[in-house]
């Protein structure tokens, strides 16, 4: 139960990365994917 919010944040970061990838904005795609990776690394 304590990891609900970090998992939601990771999901939102990945969703944002997917949106930017679909638009072709690779810099923001990499940024949001890195944010999701960092959050996952710190959480788990």
C-alpha cells in the first residue's frame, strides 16, 4: 500500500513519454523516460 503513489507517478511518467514519442519530440521522451526510471530505481 505504501508504493501506490510512486507506482502511479511512474505510470504517469511513462504515459507522458509515450505522448511525446508519438509527437516525435525525442528530447522530452527521453526526459520523461529517465524520470520514470529514476523514480523506479529510488522506490524499488
